[in-house]
């Protein structure tokens, strides 16, 4: 039975990495895809553990007075809580989404001569195997923190983070395995599935405000983890312990049924009440644009559309605290952040396109034309975000020269879409999904493509060329990036 | 000289170190149905994927003398793949609208006639993800046929089809041939290959083993039926005997 569970776990991790069942593309080398999927799992565990270890080190060094920097216990508790949960949720959701709409693993299990308790056991063991490395690494860190450093803060944060992550996954799994019968319910479910993982993104973004929470008020006594981080009092310790025990109990109780439902995830098994309407046949670009948006909003990736909106709202909020004299540089610095955010929706569309990539690639569409709707979305997103920033700047009394680089900056995000297109095509032609190293590389390159024109703007300003010339310089550099990447996309011969 | 619809020469497809197709060559003329037969893993699907540009390959693929079928040239092809290539988060109607839009095809009557022929009307508002395998196959077939392509590429197209739909599809293929269209057809079912195909290429381990009309192939390998010819061509007859005796 252990062998079956191990084989199923390997298949889940492999599908989470290649998405081959959903995309229809075969990995060029199955051996290396299997190896990469395992490395991906190992890397997730190593990266999250290393980050937690770093925070742990900073916290204890700061507490011991070895650092000039004062590390807030609340911030450490929240970061450790979020990181320990984030990697677990990501590994599980990767596997679960790759299985959507395919019942082949369930069919396989039920064709084996197993009793129902054995089926349950195999399911639990295989789902557990997806996150075993993370769990072992985190628990080791938690114990290290408790017994070596003799502090419960990191221990509580890790354990509560893991328990909450498993509960989050259980909630996601339950929402996704519901047989939705009406459109409203389906939309609600999709929204929940999209928004829940955003909680982690928000936690990372809101670390600064969190770390300034004062011990006064209800948080001091009742909110799990925060109570202990804020006061460290016996009541807070007891309260945190109770929370951890209750959450752990519920998470473990629900894990069995969740593991079983893992293999029976339906995929919007829904008949849409379509109003009688004629055929809507449009041009290829508009049709692809419509399809791209539909695909994203009908998948878990809708959250990647919502995340930039939330982050943009935070940037605008932070603008209030900026001194008038710093406005020019801050305006462009925030402008770069928002420009980067505007590339995210297009990136998420490529991720959504992974499902059904085969269907799109047998249609008469060049890669450049496939990228066009995504470029439109990136430019629209750019002007929505930057537009809000421009309005905020104008209200603060900024002149036209302050906002000129923002108005002229849309070609950078457009170019970054083409860059993602190149990486995406190369990845799916080799039959793999965007693994963590490739995703990080893609993100880094995207960052460079978006930020480079702004860097030239700053360089021109420092050389004393003036805001108008600096902005034009920025425009020329982004246009060159766009032209170069468009040339690569157009000339890249498939096959 | 009559121009070919599809010419494949010296096609090589590799997956890492593994060679899936090794120097395969064949041509398909107008009004011709070419059957690609072979055992599992022989390289049929890899050949089809290479023609459609879905895997990297070396060698030449030429569609109607215009080069590799890429970009807008793919509009001359209608393909039904072994696993239906569909966008599962769209409804059937949304998917067919997308295909028609991308192919710049607006003959709605033709689409509706195909939808009716494959009895898909009741599923127009259903997400493709929740369709049965047979209905998914029908959607893939309608999307491949709607724009009257010059070349149909069909990889195990009768998979999961009910008897009525299979018959309808066979009639459509026959009409397509009569109108001068070409078909590249991959199947495991010898009876269908024998009935439908004008010429057949039997491949094994990525190489062409024997090629010709059914009669020519049977004559070449001295067999009484296409099934026997197939088994002889891939040297499986003796092996089958040994295997069944060992049972």
C-alpha cells in the first residue's frame, strides 16, 4: 500500500509540475520532468525553511542585542506564520489544479482491490507525501527554536502557520469539489478559490503596518499568535496554545475527507443558463482577448488580477505620507512598482493558457498574434494603475513633468508580455510547466524589462538632461525593447 | 504534375535521447486518404504533432507547396488529436465561436449544421470540462471540420464516438475526399483503415516499414488481410504465437 501511495504522490507532484494532463503537451524527457518535479518540491521546502531560519536568526540576534536593527516580534511571527503556510498551500494547490477535470487517479484507485479504509489510507498518505518535506523541515525548525533557542514565538508561528495552511487547503478543496448547479454559486465558489491564496500575499505586503500594532486592545489577549508576540504573558501563552490545539485538531480531522475529495475534484461541472443569442463571431484578436479573460476568471488565477489592484491601493495609500520635495522621485518609484504590477495580469493569462495550450496551438495564430491580446491587457492595466497614481499626484499638486514619465511608460510592460511569451513557448514546447527557478528567472527578466526604461529616465535626469528629454529617453528605450522582443517572437519558428 | 497537399520528408522527432520518429517520408495528394498505422509507440502521434508544430523536429514538412504549416497556414488544416484539444473552461458555444473567429469563418449555417449532425445542440451552454469523452470528441470534430480545410489530420478520430456519430463522420470524410480534400488518418482499427484509406503507411519504431494501397501492402508481405499484413510488417506474428502459447 505504501508503494501505491508513493506512486500516486509522485504522479501528483509530477502533474503539479508539468500540468501535462491539462495542457495536452508531453514532456520531451519524462525522466528529467520527474527529476525536475522532485527538485521543485525540494526547492520549495529549502527556500521556505531558509527564509524562516533567516528570520529566526534575525529575531534572536536582535533580542540578544547583537543587531542594531530592532526586529519586531509581531512582524517575525507574521512572516514565519505566512512563509510556513505559503509553501504548503502552493504545493497542494499546484497539484490540485493540475488534476481538475481529470478523474483518472480516482478511477485507478477504485480499480485496485482495496477496501474502503485502504482507499482512505492511500489517499491520505499520497496527499501527505506532497508536503512531507515542507512539514519535516518546518517541524525541525520549530523544535530547534523551542529547544535550542528556548523561545516559543517561532515554534508557535510555524505550527500555527502549518495548521492554518492545511485548513486553507481543506477549504479550497471543499469549495472546488462541490457540484455546482447554478451560475451564482459557481461564481461565488470561484471567487473564494481565487481570493483565499491572496491572504498570504496580503500578509507579506502588510508586514509594515502589522509590525506597528501596539499591545493595547483586543489583539493583546485574543488573536492567536499576535497575543503571544505582543505580550508574552501567561494568558497569551495559554490562549495561543488553545488556538494551536483546536486548529490542529480540526485540521487533522478534516484531512481524511479532504484527501479523498482531492481525487474527485470536479471542474466547474456546470451548465450555464445561456440566453438564446446568435453566434458571436468576431476578429481573431478580440476573440482571443475575450477567451483569455474568460479563462483567467474561470480559473484560480483570477486572484492574480485582484492582487495588483490591492497592491495598487496600498501604494496610493502610502503616497499620502510623502514629502512634497520628494514627490518627483517617489512618483517614478511608485510608477515602476505599478508598471511591474500591470505586467502580472498578462503573466497570469499565460499561466491560464497552460490548460488547453494544445487547442490554441493548432489554430491559425502566430505567436505574435497570440501575444497581442495580452499586450492590450498589460497596457490597459498599466493605464488603470498609473492613471490612479497620476490623479493622486495631481491632487498633491504635482506638475505635468512629474507625470510625463508615467504617461510614456506603457511600452515596458507591453515588452515584458513578449518576454513571458518567449519563455512560455519554450517551456511548453519542452513539455514542462514554469518551475520555480524558471518562474523566478522570468520574473527577474520581466522586472529588468519594465524597470530599464525608468532607469534610463533617472540616468538622464542625473546627467541634467531635464524631465522632457529624460522621458523621451525612457520612451525610446522601451520602444527598442518592444521592437527587439517582437522581432524575436515573430521570427521564432515553431517546430 | 499534380501538387501534393502534404509532403513529409526525413522527419526526425526526438524526446531527449529517445528517437520517436526516424527519417519518415510520405506525401498525400488531393482527394487522397492516407492511413498511418503502427503499434503503440510507433511514432504516429509524434508525426502528427510535428506536422502541426507541436513538437520540435528536423526534416521537412510542406503544405501545398507553401512550407511548414504555421500561423495562418494552419487555417488549411483541421485537426482532431488523440486527446481532444479543447479549452475546458469555455462552454461548447464559446469554444466554437472562438474557433470560427480565429479562422475568420462566419458561415453560421455550416456550424449549426455540424452541431446538429453530431447532436450537440443540448450541450451548447455546457462547460467542455463537464462533457463526456464522446461529446468532447464531437466538439473537436466540429471545430476541425467547420472551415472546410484542405487537409484533415485525424488521430484516432473515432475514439469514444457512438455508432451514429461515427457513421456521420465517415460520410463527411468521404464527401471531403470527393471534393478534393486530403486526409491524414491514424488509427488502430484495421477495418476502418481498410475501408477508408486510399494508401497506407505502416510505421514501426519511428520508421516506415511498408507503404502502398491495401492490395499492394498485402501483396508485398504475402498476407491475406490488412491485419495479417500489419502484423507481418511489424514482425509480430511469431511473437503473438509465442505469447499465446506461453499463457
